[in-house]
C-alpha cells in the first residue's frame, strides 16, 4: 500500500494517482465477469443455539453453490449417526433452514450432504450440546392430533425415532373382547397414521392379535411378551401366553424369541443394558397376581429366561419405565374386573444389587397405565388410568427420583384409561384408550414451563 510520502518521492501528484485509479477501475469493470470456481460447495452450515435443553428447538441453516438448483438433493443428519434425518431438493438445498428438537441430552455433530449429477460433497457443522430438560413443568397444553383410523383400548405401544407405535389391543372392529392384530405408527411431522404388518398368529390358534402384553424397546426394535391372545375361533381371548416376539422396525416383520417360563399376562416388560425384564402380572387362570421377575440376556445370546428378585406387592396392570439405570414399577391392581383393588405402591429395581426399593407412593391408587407411563426430562410421567373398574380419571402425575416426590400436571381433556402415551421431541403424545367407549382420538401436550 502506498503512503502519501511514497507518492511524493515517486514524483506523482495525488490527483494523477486518483485519475489512474479511476481509469483502472473502469478497465476492470469493462472486463467480462469471472465465474466463481467450479465445483459443488457447501459454503456454510450453522446451528443456533449451540447449547439447548432437551425439548428446545435448534435451527440449522446452510448455503450451497456450484450447481443448478433443479439438480440438487441434500440430506441433513442432525444427530451425527450417519443416517439422514431430513431431505431437501431444489431451491431448499441452495439456501435453507430446518428446525429440530432433540429429545434427549448429548452432544450432536450435524452433517449436510449435497449431491448434484455426478458430484457430491459434505460439510460438518458446529456441535450442538443438549442438556436435560428442567423437568419442572406442571402445565401442559393439550391439543388434538390426527385420530387413529379405528378406536382401540388396551393396546401396546411406545415411541421410537420420533414416532408413536401402537400394536394390537381391543378395537371397535371386533366384538368384546377379541384382540386385534392391527398395528400402526403415527408420525407427528406429517400428522398421519400408517399401517404396519399385522401381528403374528399366537398360541397356535392361527389368529393374530394381542393385548395385555408387556412391551419394551431397545432403541432399534420393539419386544412384547405374554398377554391375552385371540382364541381358536378368533372371537374371544386366551388369558395368557408364554410367547415373546421382536418387531423388526426396519423390515416391518416379527421374529419369535425364547418363551417365558410360564404363561403370563398384564405384566410389564422393560429393556435395560442388553436384557429384557418381565415382572408381575397374572397367571393363565387370572386367579393369582404373580411376583416372578424373569430376565432374558439378549446381548449375551441367551436362549432361556432366568429369575431375578421378585416384585414386591405382586400386582397387574401397573405402569413401568426405565430411568437412571433402574426399572420402576408404578401402581397397578390386585385381581380383575369387578373384584379389582387398585394400588399406589411404587418400586425401583437395581440390576447391580438385584433388589427392589420402595419409593413414595403415587398420589392415587391407579391401574390400567401399562402403556401410558414413561420417562421424560428426568422424571416419570403417568397419564390417566382407572381408580376402580371402568372408572377412568383425568389425572397426570410426574415423579422426580431426585426428591422422591410426585407432582400433579395439567389434567387430560377427558377421563381415560388403557391408552398409549409417550414423549416425542419434548412433547407428550397420547392415543386410544377407553372412557365412554374405545377411543380413536390422539392428543399432543406441550409443556409450558
């Protein structure tokens, strides 16, 4: 860069240099424009905020150049697991944004991959750190979502990969009480239901369908064990089975696993550290509430179940969840139908010590919460249930293991028992159940504080 003193030494006047600069600029402007370097390029991939709590939205934005928009196809992997979470085409690839809500804590490395014709490229964005939700909310705003095609109660279901899965149960298509083989999945992004492969025939009857089965997920697939199955005529039910199945999500198929040691129904199934745990429930004759706790070591390739510490206060129709490396058994009932007596006991199982610990009881004695009890933001949520035979409630409770206390949350829109509910991306989704009939409604609840 020339300084004023340098100019004087060279014998030029400032006015002359100014004229030369103007002429040079004109000459440059007269030249044809130079194209940017060839090649497909992701100029930016940003995220905001870079620190968020579970349930708080994070916005990703990007800019791409070097290809015609009509030829572009982009995929955004927001978790860093190598699988695309979002797909875009055309103009949305050149300059776009996408909001994502992480449901669980962790550090995530997003990647944008772009392809056009024979070219492809990728770029990693800044890491996003997600901490656990405060878990302090008490207010929920309930709003309707797309209903199931057919009303159903006593179904099995859990959330996985941002979707809510529902298997079997009793539905309006069959007389009471015959389990249905219908299965389906709800996608909150599109607010739509999609049918899945029907449940397999069970108990050598030739008829599919199950209710009152324990259900769990390992984060990839689903497992169900025991339950009421369709009878030989397909017009009634058998009150128990030994059968255990895996639903393979990627293949939309079912695989038989090693049987339980005895027929069981209305017990709970949870997955923890590579093992399935089935506990509680009823015997085949429904004359006994069973304390047995069976364990199948899936990761170790076990071909049979072993026994672990039995469940205190044997009961059926309870809720359960896994949180902090422990399995929680929540409330439930003794006996069945008109003779049932609801319970409010809560226990936590520690696999390291093979022991159950008694915790603060649920504020109400409740049953029929088998598929509407789940972990969310460091707490256990219990949605609905019944306090006596066919007497559903609107209550929603949250348990904090740090303080061993229960808190009441905003009530359901109407009394409901035997529904399927779980957390998806910081919201609660609930579907089906019974209360004035077998319901098809679906609701989403958004925490407000």
